[in-house]
């Protein structure tokens, strides 16, 4: 077993048996006669393969003979296989094993990803493994709970149950194997990858490995340790400063030094504000000074730097002398500008460390803290106050999240553009948010990951304390070092990152909108205690589409309505109502129907969450009446007011019932986007909650909520 080599199939199986690999009896022989003798002992039919440490993919080379029924066929096959060996194959033999049959094939593996380290894989196997690519990954080592999650994470769940007359898969055997591979990653750091494909599921449900490949090789020894995060006091200087200094304040409205000072003052910041300007000009009512030394001691916590990079070392030294504890640098020309810039960035970080200053940026857009009415940034907007803490490697995504906050009404607590993150990383900000009483959920954008394992440990620690929603740009750099195996090929995309997020309880969203809506849901809805969902709708089609979305989410359950709940609803809806889930009111609503039926559903012990579809439909008609030429005659004024009052009432009832029951109740209507002033979605915003633009998007957010709640429940059980 030398570095950079693979073990033969028999050697691989011998190693893996001690780690839970289920195999059938087999033999490796040197001649056709010995192969036939082995087949006689094992029983027919058998399989014969050419065996050797240098032979990785036998099937592709035609080195496998299946379903050999008798001694003569085995002798013939063995003779042909031995004759097919090439000098490059080295020492070879013939492996003879029973012919294992089954309608289902799985693949399990172990790889050492460049970014995320040792990782266990499970998927649908066989020759179509890479084409189907139904695989799940988790960082190794893993426990039995995580192994169960992996099994549940496969999309093709029907293959795991009773299938074509065969028994359900022996889940315990799969769990033992997955846990064993994780243990192997610790015991044998020289194992670069393991590829077990196919793992055939027999008629009685037992998995049996009919091929295995272990690759021995060197792997990345790891990354430099991550910097310790700044102290809470340092973060308070950044997010809740008693005074702010803007360096490079300018009278020109197109320059950063003007825009940042303007935004700081316009947002209503109530602390002391200072500025530097070489001419000592008055900028927006602030009398600036030419030299930081002229400023008072001890009255400033945060400096917002809008000066060129070459001036910044002297600025930091002068700020430290004034007791300033945090600096946000908008200055460019650092790590993004080549080796010279990277050297300047390293020097700046070392200087900030020496001075005891938290260094945010450089090349960042700014920092927002609504509890302090702080908008120290070079871009708009300033969001409403709320409970979402944002941190992003891209300033543009900070703007995106703040814009969505303004449009939805679900507010922000803190937001920061990490820029080059030279000294303070996105993970540092999220770790602070996890202990911040003003923040209920972290929301982040990351890219360019260099130490995935270290990052995920940090994020997982934060997510264990508060929900954390992540949007990631780009695939994992480098991928897995497992070129000789199917496992490595299947890990070429960022499913490894998905698995790490699931393992650590981090919510990953695929788009900006879904990321924000997931964070807004965590910030404003209670965590569910289960996965049973009921849809309440005023129109059948909306309910059907929403129910379809719930059914597609493997972690949600479209609850079959209990008989007592159906009987209770019967008393308030006409006989034509759907009598199942979705609960379609079928146009039978009276003044109190929606709040009453919603209460009956939400209070039922079998229900964990409710999605309400159709809010605002009455007010939509009211709008047409109000804008028509017949208003306010013909009694229209009264009916318009009634419709609008009802929709406001329905929105308020959803929030009140959610608070009273501790269950999420999500209101969805396209009017949240099409007509945000409609009293229905407007009233949802007034309650501090999110009005979802569609049932699908409400279900996506609810799925994230349920998965996080399940993760926490499993980890605390």
C-alpha cells in the first residue's frame, strides 16, 4: 500500500469489512482450474473478474463475466480474463464470487474534498450513478442520526422501500456502513477515497457490496487556522458607536466622502459626528478638521474611511490615539489589486492588530445598525428596523437584501459589507449575530471559499444558537481528490457544500429572493414542532398548486385532515367544501368564516403549520369599485370599506393565532407584489410579517423552517 496507488478489489474489501462493508464469500485464484474449483465451493451461478491493484474500472475494459452457470463456463471465462491482462496491469488474478441479484443498486463512498475535507457519500449506484447523480454527502466522521438523514435525503425514496416484490432496504446495515466509512476517515488518514459501487440490494433487503475500490494517497494537510473573531466590545464599537468619524469628507455630492456622511446624517444617527477634510470645510453642517489630532479624545468609536489606501496606516495610528475601536474601510487597492495590494493588505491587518482596532473591509460598502440608527455606507438604502443580521462578501448583495427588506417591511438589525474580509470574516459577523439580542437570524452571502471545513465549523457553531441562512456564489474550488473513483466524479459540483450545510444546520437557499424570504420567516414566525401542514384557501386552484409544492418537499407532510377537524369545519362551511387538505372554502365565506376556520385548523394538535392562500382578493374587488366611475354611489362606499376591513382582519387573525398557538401561519398572495398597497398584504406587513408572493414561495420558506427545527430537535434529543 503505497501513496498514490489503489488497492485491488479483494484488498479493498478486506480493509472495508472491518468498517461495516457487507460482502459475500469470494476467492482470488491464479488459474482457470483454481477458478472452477472456487466456483464449485461457492455455488453457481458465479461472477469472474480480472483482479489487480492497477485495474480500476473492470466493466469499461470488459474484464467482468457475469452469471456463469457451471464449471466449464468458469474455466473458459478465467482463461479469457487472464489472457486479457496487459503489462500495465501488474500482478493479476481471477476473483470468483457468487452472482448477487437485486433490482436496486446503491453507491457509497468516502472522499477527501480539497475544501471540506473527509466526506461520506451515499447515492443511487450502478453504471448510471454519474448520470442519475442522486447523491448526498456529509462531513466525516458521522453518527447514526446523520447517516439516517443521508438515507432520507435521497430523492429516489421509492427505491428504499418495498420495491417490485422485494423487501425494504435494511437501513441499519446502511447506517452501519456509512458510520463505518466515517470512522475509517479518522483511523486511516492515508485513505484518499473509497468507492463501493454497486452495493446491490438483494430481494430480502440486505445490501451486498459486489465491487469496491480504495485509493491510497496523500491529501491536503489542511489550511491555516482561522483568525479569532473580534471581541464583543470591538463589535459594539462597529455597530453601536457613541461617535463616528468620516475621513475624507467632501463637499462634492458624487464622492464617497460626501455620500457616506450624508447617509449617516440622513438616517437619523443620534451620536456625535465628525469629519476630516484637508481644507477644514463645512460639509452638510459638520465642521470638519484637517487633522485627526484636533478631534476630542474618547468620544468616537468608529471611523469610516473614504481616503486612498496610502493614507490609511497613518489614519489608523491617529485613530488609535483617540481611542477609536473600529474602522470601516471603503478604500480599494488592496487584496483585489494584485500581489502589491495583497502585501499592503497584510501590513494593514498587522497594524490594526497591533493597535487593537477592528478592521472591517477594506473595499467594502459600509455598515448598517438600525438599533443605533446607523447608516454608515456609500450606497443606499437604509432599511426598516427588524431582526435580520446581514453579512456579505459582496456589497451588492447587502443592497439586495436591504432593498427586499424595504419592499417587504421585514426589517434588518445589522448589515455589513465585509469587502475583502482581510481581518474580519463573514463567519465572524455571523458568530456575533448569534449572540446579539437585536438579531434573530443571520443572513449571509459567501464566495471564494478557501477553508470549507473551518468555515462550516464556525457557521455550524453560530447556527446552533440562532438560525443562519446562506447564499453561496460559485462551485467549490478544486473539488474532490478522488480521480480514480465514481465518488470523486459525483463530488465535482457543490453537493458536498450542500451536505456540509445540512450537517451543521445551516439553511442554504438557491436565490437572493429565497434567502431573504427564509431569513424573514425565521425572524417573524415561530419554529414548528413538526412537519404537518394544512393549506387554507379561498380558491381551489391556488390550494392545489400549494399542496403540490408541499408534496414535493420531502421534509413537509400534507396532513390528512383528522375526522374531528373535518367535523368542526363542517359547522362553518357549506357542504360543498373540499373536506380534505387543502381546505377549500368553496366560496362559502361569511363575515367570520376565515378567522374561525383558521382558528380551528391552527389550534388542532395534529397541525404544525398553516399556509393561507387568497388574502386580499376582496380588497382587489374593492379597488376596482373604488377606481370605477360608479363610486361612491350605489352603496359602493360601504361595501368597499367592508371588503378592505375584512382583509385587514384576516391578516391580523393570522398573526394573532400564530402568536397564540406558537405555530407558523404564512399568508401568500401575488398581491404582495402586484398591489402591495392592497389592505391584505399591507396588513401583513403591519403585523411585522412577510406576505409571500405565491404559495410555492411560502412553502419553500416553511420547508427551511421545518428542516432547521428538525435539526435542532435531533441534536438536542
